[in-house]
C-alpha cells in the first residue's frame, strides 16, 4: 500500500527519527510545511497535509488536519503544491559560459555558478556524465558534508570515449579517457576508481560522423566489466538501435540518450528487461538543435529568459545558431521510442544533456523535458515520476531521494500551481528546499545571480 494511503487511513503521522546517536530530538529542530497539496513522486494520488522536517530529512508526512508538533516552526503552504525536487539525470557542468563553449570554461567558479542555477530552478540532484575535471570530487565531498549549499552532485568523473572520435575534444571534453587496448582500459579504470566516481560514462557511437570510428565493442565490454567489479553503473551514449542491442546484451545499465535511427523492437525490449537496462531519452537535446528558429512562445517567458547566461539570447537569435534539420526526425523517433519503452515497463527517466552545448539551457531544459515527455504521451504524473522517483531508482539513490516519504532527504519543490493540471506549472516555483532548508525563492537567503 502506498504510504499516502496508509497515512490517510490512519489519519495521523508516520514518524522517522533520523538524528545521529546522542543527538537531541527536541521539537525546536522541527520545521513543518503545513497545508500543501503533496505529490509524493511515487505515483500515488495527491494528498493535502503537512511535511515535517527534522535535521534535513522528512520526519513525517501528515494527513490533513493533523496538528504539527508543539514548538515546531510552521511554514504556511496552503494553496501550494509540494513535490520532490527534480533530479537532472544527465547533465554537464562548466563547459559553457555565456555564449562561449570549451574546456577553458571548466573552473570551480563556473561549475558552482551553474549548480546554483540548477538549484534555483528546482533541481536537487545533478548527475554529470563524464566530462568533469578533478576538482568536482572535492566539491562533491564538500557538498555532501554540508559545506556547500548546492544540489547533490553525482559524477562520472572522466568518461571513456574514442581516440579521434566521440566525444569531440573541441566540445570541451578534454579529460575523457580514450583507450585503444584492453590493457589501457584497465589502467585508466584504476585512475578513475581512485577518484571514487558515482557512475561511469562511455561513448560508443560516431555522433553521426561516418568518417570517425565507433568504440570497439571489446573495449566497452571491458569498461562495463571493470565498472561492475567495482559496484558502479555504466551509462552509455547511444544513437543506433544495433549499438543499443549490443550494449544491452553486454550488461550496460543505462542508455543516456534515445535510440533515434529506428523504432525500438521486441529484441531490444527483451534484452533491456533481462538485464534491467534503464533509459534516459534526452528529448530536449534533439529539440535544441532546431526549436529556437521556430520562436516558440516560451522563449518570451521570464522562466526561460531567467535561465539564460549573458549573451545567450543574442546567440540564439544570430547566425551562430545553426538549425540541424535531421534533429526534427530524431526527436519524433525519440518521443515514439521513449513512450514504447515506458509502456513495455522499462524505467524511463529524465535527463537533457543540459550544459553540454550553449542551446541546452541548464535549469530550463529539465522543465521543458517534462513537457516533451507529456507531448510524447506520458501523463503529467508519469513525467513527474521520471524526474523524481524513477530517476532516483535509475541512479541508485532512491533510498535517499526522489520521493516525499519519511526518512528521505528533504529536497522539496514548492509550486504555486498544480503540475498535474498542466505540466508547465513546475515552472511556477514558489520555493526550493534542499536538506530541509529553503535555498531559493520565498524564505531563502539570496542566491547568486545567473
């Protein structure tokens, strides 16, 4: 039985003490978000009630009418909708800065600025897929120790790519390992494991450039084997159906993009089910190659403009923005395949590849991806789950994040309108809470400017 139904039946609260041994459990440590509509992220029907927060975690979810604990700080959220903070399941940090792109931009200051942007846009966890520089590990550890007010960082560190191939060094991906032998894979993996990554990224296709080589399957099989020996999941950059089948057969854990050359078929679905392979379609990636030339209405809205770095608006409206016509077909295929896999019972999460290039706008892209999933045929609830509980399960962080239930980290997005009525309402952000503290919007300390 879903926890919200249990709570409603009991007409009371379920508590979960989370303090460390010896830590006092006084009510003065409690904060209560009172009277909001709660979407738990697990797919259950919304309920009106309270969320009780203690020491950065959800202590209890209370049904409507239950009085908050005596002495708790009460925050009135009547008329608001509460949902888990979004999880950006495929992102990149530091590569872009304003209307420039390249490895020179990857500095701690720029990465911090971009993480703050994600945070202001309601994103509580950012998974970075293989393009980081080493300082990200220091930042990750400081963030987890509570020393940095930023979204939770998951990093693949340095991914595995192809010599003179994908991902192009010119895109700013200069720290990617590019082994050409099994022995080199093993040596590179020793270096990566010493950094303690959260997952592993591998690029196997040719980015559509027939002049370059794909990764030798023997090499990515070794990457997968090494990763699994160290308890790490592997996310693969894919485009082609046949590559996806080989990867699924060889035990990859996650496709970080859509299959876009052909419709997914029964063979791939069977392989994905057999080996528990998840899927993050990154629909916004394909749309970003052409949509700005169409001048959609949302380009004029403050939520979009507020996510732009200085100079990006001008860049998007200049000849520097080149439309890639094939991406229109790619997007149509990607939407169809995402829905087909979802209907087949495959875990389909939310990621956008935001930050890899200038048009993939960090913070905005994740909310646009929610809308694109609904355009593809997902219900608003299913899209929300993709960006919260499903993403948490895909990334292996579901014990800590992804849903509003007792015991989990209190990463909460408070909205002025209900996204189940219109998925675009996730953009109507009232406040963002990370680890039980308001970090953006009403009630928060000022965050850095874009």
